[in-house]
């Protein structure tokens, strides 16, 4: 029996006429409804005609999380007075409760994405398609901007435009960017529902002392201790159940451990929690509860009895280091939209309060919405879905945010490497099979190729371990974690077994009728396959010195991990230190049983922003044959000629990515490679590697002066990079004959520089005229000019004894530029500097004469230097000459 009173109590009912009218007129609509209004439950029932008397339609509701999909279906079925699987059903990964009479089906966005790839029109002609042609799709909680949800929206809009214009779309959320979604849905009407919102008091509860900000996955223990203390405070100050938001499962467990002795039942709610725990959290209880939850409780779920929310202010977002092939979750500050959603949980049934564990002054600096996953996540799976859809670069998809070009390029490299797409980005038959598995392409490759080598069961079990990282207490040895999961009775082991069975079935279905051949670069590891004999599990194996199940597990785990992450196969560089094929250094923790392994396949690793090495969290032992086979696309061999440790090194090298496998000296390396390496040496260590005589240095300075002064045909020779860019013009043929550092030292730089003079225009012949090496002064001496810019600030410098310039009224010039005259004492020490001799004789000379004539009485110091005889000699010698 329909629970009409409960349906009538849902505030969203007031917005339903406007929503129905909008869909009738436009086919699309954006629904903004506060938490608790019934948008997730009443709206689908009305659109399906199950309540309200409208026409009967097939409705799909897409939720971002499995727990929300199950809960929404159960709530709708309860409102109809039916069991789940009747008029209302749900489908999530690995579980489907629906039947021929199901009119409203709640699915995860991942399930809907797979369904669209199989059945673009959503005709529902098969059980996998849900049974019955779909009339309406409602994208719930679209504000969360999960990548699957954005992709589903883009595909559905494409379907509406090209195949089914009558298909109706609703984007629904409490805190979405309504204007953005309205534009995306073709300027769809925005329908707002004013919910019955109970007041929620905000209590600011920042830590008394500063805590370290989150770093990667790490949260300061002091922050978690503070959150636990705020929960205790809320229990003491308020009535009702307490819902506490934390970023992840690990933080939930740590806070739960600090709440021992509280007078309430402590429940841990997250996507990995057993169904019984999830049901306990989502059902009313007569006793008081503290529910520690991840973001799964932010939206779509009503947690009955909650009057208080404690918000840690933290959330998890995906991050990926494309250059190093490392992806992980990162702890970040939650957005203001997430904060509103969380706070709203406290006011769903009655007035409540939210305790926010950060200062009020920081609230305005938080981001408005969560970061769209398409901007920050690994896009390999998205790129494969787009390729299967027929749009490899996703340029034709209607997306709120376009995928970053760099992330798409990295994704394309991964897909080509695993054989999912061809170099042009077009999906292959193998890629189609991989996409149907509903796994990340890396995992799909590991499952398909691992099944060929080990058998579907073993491959599926290991891939299930890789798909959901085992708890930290399982250790960092993947093979040991596999054995523990097989023997374990904990919640993780139960979920692992269910997922492994699903993957085993999926692997069999994906390979049905498929060719056993796999693309180049994506082939299974042949040698390990021979050793493991298709995964019988009973045959002796070679490898780590053992036979039977344990040795088999070690080899099999390593093979599958290497197939999933070929860029992370790693060779030992010392005790516990490894170099991955991607070029990233990796380290195992102290006490790890893998530290002495010669090779490992790294399944999970993270790297801090200031760390030189990645820290390995999960890995398996492999051998070189397995590494070569799994990462075949990274194998390369050839001549390597480079400048290293101050000289030329030429070798024939075989590499697996960045890992050197073998090397031998090259007797006759490629001359072009030699020349390029020598130029690298000159760029790195400077042109001082050449032989620079004083005349060569002088020529370089003279040419530099003319370039600065006259420009035109006079080349820039002062800048090393500019000279090396013109190596063909001045260093040949000497450079082509060089084979090592010593050969560079024999190249006469001055002779080589002469080739850069402007011979073609005839200006080269004027070099001595425009920039003479020496200038003759009145005494008859020929004084060398210093053209180095650092001495004269750009002006040539003439350093000459003062007495040698008697009678010279005008300052000498070169290329029209007055030289900077350094007037020296008889001892050769600077006495004065001037660029205007006439002015110096009139004024400055008298001060110099007064200071130096007593110190140097043997030299002439006439009162009138303009009329005096210039000389290099003393007074006595002058008299003898006279």
C-alpha cells in the first residue's frame, strides 16, 4: 500500500508541476532542491507515473555511489509499500535487484555508462539493458562532478541530439551550478524546490593549537584527536545522533579508536562497510549513535535520528602525476558546497547544529564547489569510453569542463600501450572488450592478459586486490596480501571474494569469441605463463626457490601487477631502493620483506611534492623476464652517446624505459650523435672547453664590442648559447672531427671565430679600423685596448700612463665611441678615469699633480700638460736625450 501521507510530506511536491511542464516543453530540466525535500525519491516516482496519476514511463536514476543507489531504491519501494525489485529496483556493480515490472531503476553512473556503450538508445532489449525502453534519465547529485557522471551526461545529450530527441533528462542536486548545467542541457529551465528546512546552528570549533595541513593522504593526528574531542563535546551539549564527516576509511578508524567509552554506539559508514553496518547507519535505532562517515553521507542518504553534524572540513580528491605514472587520492579542504550539504544532514528531521572544525575566518576562502574530477583525475578510462563512443579526443562531447590536453595525451599513451586504441586514437576490438569490463584500462589489460597466462580465477583474484587496495595491515607484499585475503574473514576479504567472482565471470564473457592474439606491446608474459601452466595451481614453478601454492602466488601476483602497471616495474639499485621504468626512484619501508628483491612490480606508491623518491605501499616480486614481457612497449635498444661526467660516453644500450638492462662501449658511434653530445658538453660546461689564446679572447671581445655598437653584420659572440646555435658556421670542420673532451681543447677558438666575420659584405676588412687591437698615443707607445664590457661598462678601455698623453686634447675613439681612459701613475696604478681628456686637463689634472708629484719626483709634472712633451721616461732620461 502506498504511504500517501509520507509522500505528501515531501516538500519537493510543490515543484513537481513546474518540473513536469519543463520536461514536456523542453525535454530537459535542472532541479535544485535542498536536502531532505524528496527529490531523489518522490520525483522519480512521479515521472514514472507510479504516483500522481501521470503516464507510465521507464525512469533511470543515476547515483554517484552504490550505497546511495541501494538506499534510494529501498526508500522508494518502501513509499510504494513494495519490496525492492518490483516497481522499483537497483543495479550496482556486482548486484542487481530488478525485474520485468521494474519501472524506476536506480543505478550507479558507472553502470549507466556501461549500459550506454552497449545500448546507445537505451532501448532495454536485454536484461543487461534493464528491460524496457527508457523514457527519463535523472542524474542525481550532479554537483559532485564525478567523471562518470559528467561522461554520462555528455553521452545522453549526444543520444538526444542524434538518436532519441524524446528522451528526457533531469539534472538534480541541492547545491549545483544551476546556470552551468542549464546551458549544458540546451538552456534548460531551472526548477527550484523550497524545502522545509529546519534551522541548523553553526558552531565554530577550530583546534586550540595550529595543526599541520593535510599532505597527500596524511592527516595530522592532532587534527583527528581534535575531531574526536568535538564529537565528545557535541554528545555532551546536544541531543540526538551525531554524524561526523571524515575524509577516508583510515581516519574513520582512528577517530573511532579515540571514542572508546562514549555513551553511544559508534558506527563506521563508508563505501567499503559491510551491508549490515550500512543498514544499521541508515535505520532508526532506539539508542544514541555516533556515525563516522566519508562523503557517502553528504547527499542522497537520509540518516535518521541525526541532529548534530561534526564536520572535519576535509575531503578526498584524486590526483595523478602523469610524468611519473603515479596516481593517488589526496586530502584537501572540502568546498563550501560540500559544507552546506554536510550541515544540511543535521536539519532534515528537526532543528540541529553543525560543529565546524575550522576557524570561521577561513570559511570564505574555501572553494565554492568541489574540483571537477575531469580536471584532476587520471583520464585513461574516460578516454577509452570516448574512443568507444566514436569521439577519441572528446572534442564533440558536451562537457561542463573540457578534459586537459596534457591529461588526455597521457591517457592516450596508456591506451596505446595496453592495445586499447591504435596510434590515431581509434578503439580496437581489444579496447571494446576492455571497456565492457567496467575497469580502468590498466586493470582490464591485467585481467585479460593475466587470464591468458594464469587462468581467469587467479587473474581475477589479483586484479580484485589491485582494484581496491587492501588494508595497510595486510602489508606491502601483494602475494602475501593475496594469501591473507583468501584466508581472511574480515569485511575486506568478503568484498574481495565477491569482486573476484564478478571479475572472473567478466573475463570469461569478454573473451568469448575473441581472438587469442593480442596487440604488439600488450602481449601476456609468455615465460611466466609457461612456468605457471595456465594457473593450475599444482605444478612446480621456478622463481623464488619454491614450489606449490606459495611460490605460485608470488609469481602470479607479480605478473598481474606488472601487466597493470608496466611503467612501475622496478629494478633494485640498493637495499630497499629501486628505479621504476618510468624513471621515478622508489623506496620500500624498513622491515619490508621485499627490500632484497632484484625486481619488483609496484602496484601502489605515492610521492610527496618535495620527495625525490616514491614510497612503495604495495608491490610484488618479479624477475627480469616478467618485466620485459609486461613492459614490452618500453623496451628500446640503440646507441647512446652523451656528455657525462665531463667527457663523451658512447655505448650500445638496451633499456626498459629508464632502466638500463645491458650496455657495451661503442667503437664507432654515429657522428651526428657524437656532435650533438659534444655540443651538450659545450652548453653545460661552457666554451672554455675550447683553446682560448689571448689573441682569441681579444678577438671575441672586439667582435662583441662591434656587435653592441654597430650591430648589423657584426655577430653576437659574447653569449655562449648564441655562439653554439651557430656552431655550423664557425666550429666546423673541427667539431665534426672531435671525439672526446681532449679534442675540444685542441680547437683554436680564435681561428674558428674568424669565420663569423662579415666577409660577404666586406666589413670584415674594416675590423682593425673599427676596433683596433692597439691605439698609438702621443708618446709613440702602442697601447692595447680592452674591449671586455665588464671593465668599461660597455666602453673600450685604454689604460696608459698619464705622462704619455701630454698634449693630447681629444679622447681617442673607436667605431665612433670615445674610449674610457684609465690614467695611470708612473708605477702603473690608476690615478684617474675619464672619457673627456680636455676636461681632465683643465680641472682634474691639477688635483692628480698635487697628489702624485711628491710621490714620483723623478717624473715630469708640468703645470701646462697641453704644451708638455709626452714621454714614457723620467726627467733624468729626458735631459740625457736632450
